[in-house]
C-alpha cells in the first residue's frame, strides 16, 4: 500500500519503485490495477468525503461544475490530428525513396500495391 500511495502522491513512474526499498514495480502496479477495478480507491474517496462532511460539513446545496468539449476556436488547416502532428507537411527528404536512391547510386524499391477498379 505504501508503494502505491508513493506513486499516487508524487507522480513518479511505477518502474522507479524498483530502486526504492519497497516492493517491485510489477507487484505494486498489478495490485493497484486490481484494487482500482474492485473500487477500493472510489470507496476511499467516498468514505473520506463522508468523514469530512461529518467533522467539518459539506454544503451539498452549493456545488458547481463546469466543462466544455468543443473544437478549438482558432484551430485551422494547420492543426494536425494530434499535438505532435501539427504543421507537418509529410515526409522529409531523408526518408523519401528518391533521396535515398540519389545518395546511394543504387535502385532499391519496395514492391508497390496495385489496385483495380470494378
């Protein structure tokens, strides 16, 4: 449990547990997944809220939540499908077959697929 809480508190990677004196990262992550699927952490959260409500009090009548799922207002044709694909124009000269062919003075071509129309 200490290893799981350490990862959750600090945001460290699971593999970093291997250099601590705790359990192995594989065992801790496996246990975390089992407990998460069983609802253990949800129950911790629920019980914590109930305890806090009993001691301090939560005004359940005054709650607010906000969110939106829309397209970016300034997104345009340069915006790629994901943040790493923005402003990419395609393959560069180093990865193109024509550039490789001219550098090595040999023709090496992969077989190409052909399509037929019905």
